[in-house]
């Protein structure tokens, strides 16, 4: 007998018959002893919810007070930690009168002349061009840095979080409104500005990786660790680390 268009010979099963045969095989496997039970559809959702709850519990535990232990006493004076610099930055997001007011405010807060910061890229959504002056910053060192950092930490209720620190011991935090800094009053002609405070902790000898000639990498033993920086800030400025 000649085959049909799909090459089937008389007596062979069609597509419908093949599907029925497959269903019967699946049912037989399910009924067979030792077969695995089908997983309920909601099991994956329940697992995800449990994982989220565990993460939330871990995050809540991490937010509690932390016992960092006592600060290590260094016999070598080169190992002692010090406050290298504090950079205060105000980003306005647009050029014009706002940047001028922000620069004036920053100079009044720090007692030092500010530097304008420019946009690095062109962004049409924000109506910004590369090179537009959209902010200002001040770099403080020595006693001026310590004095301002004390006031800035008081603005965040004397609480420092562990997640603010990086692996090199530096940390940054934000102040929502400059009027939260002690001794600062609201001025209608200036308005309210937020700012970022970036703190750098270092040791003596860090200059070798910043100088222009004969640059050298710092050995791992001389780098500032995250835990050492947290202890230094806690003891030097009387703040709590959470």
C-alpha cells in the first residue's frame, strides 16, 4: 500500500493517537510505586517569602549596636590613624543662581573658599551639558576638618552606620538639610540645601601612592582596615557605630 503525504503507512498512529499514547504513559508512571509527588504550585512562592523574611531579620540584627572592641595601641608612630581630610559637597543639578547660593552657604559653614564642580556628561533629560557648573565642594584638613566633622556627626544624631565604611576605612554620609547642623539657622534668602560629607582616614606614609615621582603601592599591613577606622571614629568623636 502506498504511504500518505507524511510518509505514514496504513495502520500507523496519527497525531491524536500519539498524544493519547503519551498521556497513558505519563499516568502509568505517576501511578507506579516510588514515583515522585508533583510539587505544589505555591511551594516556590513560599520559599521566596521565607528567604525575604530571613534577610529582613538579618538586616534588623545588623542595625543594632555593635561591640567593636577596644582600639588597638600602636607602638610604631607610623601605624597611628589620623583624619586625612573631609570633603563637603553640594550638588544642585543645574547652573545659575542656585549654585551661587550653595557656594555662599558652604563658605559660611566651613570658613573656606569653595570650588565649583562641573557636569562630566551631557544629559538631555536633565537639560545638562558637559562642563556646566552644577555644584560646589570644599576640602578641609587638620583642625578645620575635625571641627566641621564633629558638627556634621551631631547633625546625624551621633550615629555612624557600618555600611557607610568601605574596605579602605573611608566613609561617607549625607545631611538632608543643612539647618540640622548645630548653630545653623534658616535663612530665607539662601533656602535649604543637603550635602554629602566624605571622610578619609589614613596613616603616615600614604604619600608614597599619591606623589608624582616614584609612586609605590602600600603594603597590606600598612593599609587602614574597616574595623580600625570604625574604632578610630568611635573613640575620636564619641559616636556610636550601628
